């Protein structure tokens, strides 16, 4: 697939945004500047960005607890995302969602979900809207190898299959459901399960290659947009950090050599080299791009720091369109 | 005005809503074949007014038996431009989709800071009192009253069933309607023109001065029967049907209790944490000074629903049980045997043994 230099540079930019944003968020959790915890996408940037960039601007997306990468990959500005992680009034959800429940409807992000697999039916419903209203939008449901064993995925795949809904089921297989190796709780190959629903199922073995992910998802998105129905794409990837920041399980369940092997094939480093080798950009240009992203993250943190916390009364807003009962 | 059954009124509301707005769709099990009689003109597919013929298969959609994705997909569709009416048939099936109801439908608007609108109606029928046994007889609305973000509708008449459903479809918030199957055949006058009933406005079914009965769903006709029988003894009973439990018309109930000084709440749900429990607590908090006797709840005792007609029928609020409760709050001797209604009304898992 021939992607324009601009598109390829945008891929690198968004991968860098995720990396630097999550590195900063991780630090902020450890310093107590972000309450609660966060789940970083560090190591999984190619899988996230390759999928998001295969979607168009008006397309929909839902995600999970590993949540920041998805909206960033779909093009959300960083300031309101960071402010949300801290619980500020200017957060993308006004401080009511936090890291686990980000959503940015302005870029088609219909919500991350703290319940594993629970957002898959939501994405399926967005695809139903597209089909009934015939508006050409495609949906993409991100879920992990853990969610691949939730029943709602198969209810959704069946419904999407029988109604030929424009949706891509995207399994981000980072090989561990918290501490549990996927292969110890998963029978067979996840991508192969698509066959049971009469839809294409592909496995991207090298999920650290952003172009490989893009190609697979783009094929699925085109099929969906043509009205030919859903696809399942499984992407093999790896998270570098703990399941969640601050969780101190150590490394007992993951071999350090295994992690080192994955870090060595870092998706951002690999793609940077490729951009240089292909003559898409020079090393200097890519250095400048990195500096821009670092500045963007700094600005997002500054925006967050400059923002007020929400007024306590906000806790009672947005439950219903119009307040009811004592709040009316 | 025309005379319509409760079920016919629901069908009429669905037809009007489908005609009024192309973004309204009906999805659910067996809706294409009009199995329950709310998606067609008559009982047969060939009858005039069949929804599938009128609105097409894009907007009338049979689903697989997959409640979790039905509910979640309806929510996702509502967040992106449709106004789905979901027919979940039996209320007992709602549990299959509990995660979607509680974690997605009820929470999305709130936790996304108002970005999401959720204009979706979940219809289900409570098949209690019809010998369908423990898996089909649930009256689960109190569980959902405990989930902020949902609106809960419990119509008891054809007029209310139609007007409330139109309002529910117009609502940008998720609405769960619990229809009583035992009322399906009830006939009543319904305007031929379109009308809507606001959510949160109780209906005073019958005026009275000696006691207030707040009755829910099929307890409404039972409360009317009780009031009529007591009227013969010169006892004047006010019957209030809240019609919606969320939002709840607190004011109407308080005003009535302030006047009568006595309250009976008749609720077909299980006693513990029932709607009756909430209404009783609310009146105790807000109108304690007006009460001249302890509040009495007439509910289904905390036991599962048995199959045999000889076992089931006694469990729900009935005319005689409500009559007995009213006599109790006004301090009149009761005619019920000692092992009758009173014992039943105290049968709660939380009650002292």
C-alpha cells in the first residue's frame, strides 16, 4: 500500500504522542498528580495507530481500560485528555470519566470501558446506526485478548455478521490478561473464531509494524464500507509496563528476556528507521517531530495545571438530559 | 375517543412513533412476526397495518436471542443517531443484559460528561400471575430504580400505556417500561389523536379522604376494587397511580397523605427494597407529622414465584389484601383470618423472625 509521506509522518506523530503522553501520565501517577491509576499503551502504539488511521474522520471507535492511546490515535487533542486524567473541569469528560472512561465524541470516540468487553456491543450499535441511516460510517471495537473470552463479543459478532454491519472487531492481543498468559485461558486462535461467524479473520503477527496493522485494518474497513459486513483482526503486540501503573506485581509472570526482545523491536524506533530508509523524512525532520510532540505533551500538562477542578455541583449534572427529582 | 386494549395502545404508540420519526426503529426477538401483537395491525401477519410491510426490514428487526448485545447495540445506536425501541419480551430476560443496562446505558451520558445522548426505550412485559413459573414472572423494576440514569415507567391503563410510551420515545434519556401482561387485555378509552403524558406526573385514580393507596401496575385495578368495596362501608379511599417510578411524583403522594393521614402502598414487586419500600421511606421522611398510623405495604412476599395456580395467586397484592391493609391503617377490625393477608404482608427476608 502506498501511503503519502504526510500520512506516514502523521502515523509517527500519533505513535509518539501516545508514547510521550503515557510516559508522562505514568510519572504523574507515581508522583500522586493523577489520582487512581492508569493503564498505558506503551509498546502497543503501532497497533493502536495503525488501526485508528485506517478509519476515516467520521468513523466510530470504542475501547477499553487501556484507554489513552485510542482517542490519541483517532486525533484527540492532548490537553483535555490529560486534564481528564487529573480530574479537572476542562477534561474531555468534565472530570467525571477519568482515565478508564475517556470519550471524545468530536473524533468519533464513543467511549472507553472499564468493564472488559463491555463496549463491544456499543460499537456494534453505532454500526447499526450507520447501516440504518446509510451514512457510510464504519465502527471499530478495540478489545484485548482478555475480552476475547467474553460472551458479548460473540453475541456482537453474530449480530454484526447476520446484519452485515460495517464494523471491525480489533483484538489487541498483548498476550496477557493482567498476569494471565492468553494461551493458558484461550482455546485455539482468536482470529480463527471469525470463521464460525462467516466473516474474515486475520492475524497480524507483527503488531509492532504500524503499516502491517494499517493494511489489515484498512482492508477490513473497506470491506465494511462496501456493505460487505464485519471482520475480525487480531494484532499480536506487547505492553512494556505493568498492567496498570502503580501495580506492584513485579515481573514474576513475564520473563525479562521476553520483554527485552519486544523492547528491542520498538514500533516507534522501527518506523522511524523505515521513514529514513524510504526517504520519507530525514533524521533531523524526525527529531523535530519528536520535539514538537514533547512540547505538545508539555502544553497538555500546562493546560491541565492551569485548569480548575470542577465545582462540586458538577457531580449532580449530566445524569439525565434535564435534571429530575430533587435536582430538578 | 376510541376503546383500546392495553396491548393495542402500546402497538398504536409504536406505530405513531415509527410514522413520526424515521430514526425510530424497533428491534427485538420475534417483532417481525408480531408475536406479541404490538408490531402489527392485528394478530395475523396479513392483517392491515403489519409493521414489517409498513416500515420495512431496515427499521423492524428481528434479533437473535442475545440480550446483552441487543441492549448494548441499542445503546450504541442511540448514541449515534437512532431512537430504538427495544422489545425484550419478558422482564425476566433483562438480567441477561445487566452489564449493558448498568454499566453502559445508565452511565454513558454521565461519565462522558454529557457528550452522549441515550434516546432508547426498553420495553418488557412482566408475566406474573399467569402460571409461567419462576423464570418468567419477575417484576424487576425496583432493581433498576437503584441505578441512577434510567427512567422507569409502569403503565396500568391503555391510556397511560400509549401516552407514556410516546413520551418515552421522545426522551433523550434511556427509559425502561415494565408492562403487566395480566393487564394486556384491559380495555379503556384512548384518544384517537396523538398525545403524550409527562414522566413524573402521578394520576389520582380516585379521590378519597380516609386513606391514600399508592398502587403500582396491576395493583392499580386491585386498589380500585378495594376502594369500591370499602366505599360501601362508608370508607373513602384515595388511589394514586404514580405511572412512573423514576422520575417519581413525590409531591402528589405527600399532598395526598397530608390530607388523609394514612398510607398503604401496593406493589407487585418483592417486598425487600421494593418500590413500596422506597415510597414508604420517602413519606416517612417528608410527611411523618401527617401520619396518623404506621404505613402498610402490600407487596409480593420475599419468596420465589411457584408454578402451581394454587400457590401463585395468593402472592400478589389483591383487592382483599389491599382492603385488609386499608382497614388496618384506619384502625378498623379486619375480617381476614389470622393467617391471611397480614402474615403475607410481613413476609420479608429482613423481617424479625
